[in-house]
C-alpha cells in the first residue's frame, strides 16, 4: 500500500467506524496514530478526524480508544486553523460527549487555550454544547468567568464572581444574562436582570437578543434535526404529499 493509500484507508476506517480495519492499519504502520496523515487531513491527526464536525461517527469512542492506545497525542494541535485546536476543542464544539470523555480520561488538557473561542469550556458554552460543558466542569475544568457560571446555572459561583469588580461590570452582567438565557437558566437570568442587565442586549459574537438565545436549540439538538432532515424525516405537522 502506498503512503497515500495507507492514510486514505485510515481516514475512511475512522469515519465509518471500521475497528478491525483500523486496528490492522495501526499494527502494520507504527506511528500512524500520531501522524498528520500525509497532509490528506489538512494537518490534522487521526484523533482530530474522529473528533471532527459533525461528530458522532460510528464507534467514535472505541476508535478514539484505539488511537490513544497506539500512541495518539490527545493534546495535538491541528495546523489548518490559526493557532490550532486540540481534539477536545473539537468535541466541545459538536457536543460529542462520548468521544470527549475518552479524551479526558486519556489526560487531555481541560484548559488548553486558543480554541476558536478559547478553552474547551469556552467552546462548549459558546456553541451551546451543554453535555460537553457539564462533562468538562465535572472533570475539573475551571469556571472562572461570569458567563460560564451563568450559562451553567451555578448560582453559588455566580455570587462569588460578582464580588470581583472585573467580572461585575454592566457589560459583563448583560453578557452573563444573555448566556443564562442561552443555557435555559431562569434563576440565573432573573438574578442578572435584577442586577441591571439589558433585556435586549446583543453580543458582538452572536446574532440575537437573550430571547433569541433562549429559543435556540443548542448544537447537539440542531445536529440531530439536520441529520433527520437530511434523511427525509418530516414533522407530524408537515403536510403529506
């Protein structure tokens, strides 16, 4: 098998969840698990492939286990997206908590900076990936920003952070209110509104008011909706042809 053939076969095995095929390739080609796949994956590693959007590849967690056992680095950075993101950043952007859990168990850096928003927790909350967000916090990720605590409904942490003048500015109060609404955290939202949050405040990084944020579906739910729609599923309310 040529180098390109080997790399293409690995990418295909990862995407379809072919565990036997991937196991054979990893045994035959030491170093494959930590490689850049000859550039065919645009500077990404095999762990990035199984963590890539839209996530939820067949046997994804088992594939990740195989790659890690074969020497894959859970903190490797991709080379095609600015400073580069780790596989954990990517699972935190698709809400694929099953693969994220494997990466975390393997020691992935929970505080890795320089994702598309920041840390994996920044990515998870920013993209409405609530399952991974809660997994990260349960695994020890720090909740050091008011908007993190607001989105997750961690009221005791909210009160602690509000004692920090840097976190309790009018702008950050409104930002936290917006994220509380995005996360469906009514008690937190009420707290920030009482503190003077702007009812119709809009962040510069996302379209929509707090009401728009509250009616958003979140990344995982939207992912499932798109998957069903692509396969021809229809609502019971949709007219029959």
